[in-house]
C-alpha cells in the first residue's frame, strides 16, 4: 500500500497469410495502439489469419470484412507448443536503466492481510521483475533487495543517481472496505509518466485476468511526484480483500504479474525508440 508515498512506426509490413494463435487473453484493437478502441477480448487458444504486422503489433482478419490488431507478444504461430512468454520487444530493453522499487521494508511492513505482509510480497514481485528485465539486457537496480528500510527520498535518489529510464515502484493495496479489489497503475506527470503506466496496466491485465482491472490513475505519491525520471507506482491487489489476498500470495500470480510488468515496460520502450 502506498498511502505514505503520498512512437510507433506507422508503416505496415506485408506478410504472407498465416494463422496465429492467441497465447493469453488479449484485447483486439481497431488500430495498433493502446489508445485505440477495443473490439473485444480474445481468449487464449483462439486462432486468426495474420494479414499484417507493424512494430509490436499483429494485424489479424477478425471477420470477413474487418481486421483487428493484437499485441505481438501475446501471439504464436498456430500449432506451436511453446507459449510466447517474452515479447519480441524485449530487444528494446537492451542497455535501458530500470530501477525497481519494492515498497516498504524493515520496520515499515506496509499493509497486511490475514497471512500476507506487503513488504514481503512487494520484494518477491520486485525480484521477479528485475530478473526478467536483466535477462533482456536491461541494467537493473533495486532500491532494496532484502528486508531493509529505505526512506522515500532514498528511493528517489537511486532513480536520479542512476539516470533511470524508468522507475517502477511495487506495492499491494488495502481499503477499509473488504470488497475493494483489483490492480492499478498510478502516474504523477501526464506528460512524463502516463504512457508508461498505460502500457504496464494493459499488460498486467492481460497476464493476470483473474484480477479486476482498475485502470490507470493519477496519484500524488512521493516517489513519483519528486522523481525527475520516468516513474510509475503499481498497486497489485488488495490484501484487505480475502479473494485478492489468496490470489496474489500464489506463485502462479507472482509469475503472471511480474511477466505483465516486464512485458509492459518492454512494449513501452519498443514503441518509443
């Protein structure tokens, strides 16, 4: 919980007709852009004819008279037995400087549920995200890699000192209402941070469909407000909600959400070369 933390190439390449398979629940869009309208959500396993491709997007034949666009990282050649676990845009991460910030730590536990403590979950997620980014060639720095307290200014100082291309702060949420649930991405500067938050939020929602998509929101948090580098803060589920807590505590969710965060960052940099 963060309460205290208070261009794509437009040229379409011609491709031979082939079939592709959706590997994970994916938004089918009217244009190759996260801001384009969503036609519908395709389920994992659905197959379509591929008719084009541009940057990190694939154009499919949606109906006899209509095409749609889907993230390339969520597709595979039809009949392939290997899931496309890494997006093609992973190459865009090479040499990017990414600071991964696990919220809270040490004597600051953050929020807690019946059996989970935020500082521990945040560190678990942060380590998985950092590993995925590093494996794609990014230069990754963590504000903490163990159960240590780091001040808010100390976290921002890491981002500034490293001249981070992106600062990702990871948290879990809580509410006085036990029914509150879902995942959200927060930005402070619309010009600097919002687009990155949009890419990450959409990718998280695609990879963790069991969680409510709360969308991209403005948040007045210290680590984003005082950060001159590109920065977002992620809330990855409510520990005050029994259903959310059960999901986020599982290894399966940790793999899903860390992949979603990683893919969102990769897709952002692929689209903003």
